[in-house]
C-alpha cells in the first residue's frame, strides 16, 4: 500500500477524529447525563485512574474531571481521591470529607495554592455528603507528596527562640519572613512575576536552621530543629529549589500504590504527572521527568489508566490563552466542531492514523508561570501519544476557576 503524504495523513487523522469523537454535553460538575457513559465504562476496570489537566486554571476541565470522579465513586466502587498536595494537607481534607472536621475554607487555607478554589470546596461538599450517606463505605482523600512545611513550623521555630535566645529572633525572622510567602505563591512563580525578594529561599531556610542548630542541645531545641528541617526540605524540594519541574515522582507513586492495595483510586494531577510514560517539560530533560503515571503503569500495567484533559483556547483568569500552535496536539484536536468531547486513541483506526498516535506528540501545558506572549513554549512532549494516554478529553474554550480570597 502506498504511504499517504503528510497532507493526506493529516486529513485522515481529522476525519477519524470527527468520526470517533464523543460529545460531552456539559462540563458542570453536577451534570448527570449519559454523555460520559462510554468514557466511564472505559475506566471502570482500572485500579488507578489518572486524570491530568493541561492547566489548573480552567473551570471546564475541573468540571469534567469531577464528573468522572463522581461517576467512578457512584458506579464502580472507587473509594479514594489522590491529590497533588502534601500528606499533612491531605489529612485535613480527609478529616473533613470523612468526619466533618473543620470548615472547607480552613482546610484549604494551607493547601497548595491551585487547590484554593470554590470548585475544590464543591468537591469537598459532594464527598462529605456522599460519606454521610455511606458511613460504612466512605471515600477518602490523601496527598501524594510527603509532609510539607506549614505556618505552624515557622511559628514553632520562632516560639522556641523567643524563650531560649530572644536576641536571635530578629535575625531568624529576617530569614523566615520572606520565604513564608512561598506558601501563598510558589517561589518560581514569584520570580516569573518579578516579586521575588532576590535570595533563594532554600538559602534562607538553611541559614535559619544553622542558627537554631548552634544553640545548646535540649529536647525543646531538638523539637524546634525538626520543624526547621521540614522548612529546609520544603524549599530545597520546591520547583525553584530543584531548578526544574522534575521531582521525586516515585515517592508519589508509592503513596498511591500503598493505598491501591485497599482502595481503587482516582488520581488528580497535572497532565505531565499522570502520563504513563516519561515526559519532557520546558527545560526539563525528558529522561529526568519520570512521571508518577509512568511508575504506576510499570507496576499496575493495564490497571493504571491515564486520561489527558486539554483545551484549545480561552480565559485563564490571569491571562488569555490563544489558539494553540499548529504543531501541538491541541490544535489537531481543535478541528472537531464540538464544544467538548473525548476520544480513545486506542480505538480501531486506519494505518496512517494509528501510526500518528504512535508517534511523538507535543501538548499544551500551562502552569503558574504562563506568559501568553510565549505561548509556544508552554508545552510538553511524549515519545508516543498512545503509550502516554488512554483517553483524550478536549474542551474548545475555557473560563477561569473561582479563586478563594487570601
């Protein structure tokens, strides 16, 4: 058979997409229509379902993601939600949805910044209501990251110094005050927006630790050092501290796998994290970003299913994303005349289309340092689309999530 030319292959792919796209009628989280049924059926047999979004700022991608979560909980016995947050924050989420401890706004006060939205509160409310109705079969929430530093750690360090060495408080406060701001806005985002005070936060954290370590040993000093150590680890392991987005994804995968022994899990994270194969993001060497999803696929095989939720253009709240560059998958998906849809790239397809899905692909990724004037740089790559994702969700136009006040 004669190979198709590049324009012929493109035309074949677009024709196949139009024929195989399943319309998503509504992106609101509380919609209960049957439009997602084929997608839910596709995910039903998995042990862990990764739902990855290309941006955390879209109300529509969040709504579809929650619709999938609700359906998997109600119909297929999924009983845990894994979120991109620390174990300490995840424990507070869990205490609320399972026991009603605290108020949602208080739970979110120290959560990772992208989670502090009205949409997250709605998720918490739905899970809490479900658990009230099913007290003997509840849904839990947990954070995939190790325990992160929080305000209480900074306070514990300063409180000890006020008793043990009050003359050192001003010097240590000078180190801790600027770096506490990273819990409201990530350090790398501060640098991007031009509001960073200058000195790397990890250096401030280490200097504060050294001051405390220089005091005479005592149980109280050692307890304060534990808090200071958590602060140092938080800043050293941040995106700015690491110098890139690639972190220790294996630890996140292990936390999920530990829970997967007892519960089927929906895993919410960014598209790069849930990819079932390693990815390249920005300046990150693809070999260095071994995603959480790739670890899960290696361990669970078909028991891990990855769903990529992307969009074509729209309002992100802090800026407007234009139409994607022509070489991005998002642009290809945008040729389907539907407001929102999903498609299974593993479905039967002509050879030319199947080959396209087995080839490398570039996909839009918009983070907290997005600059619409450099939109062409906001993407990630995978070596083979078919290996990276099991289902693709595409939304034509996005509007922003509703941020909670600081």
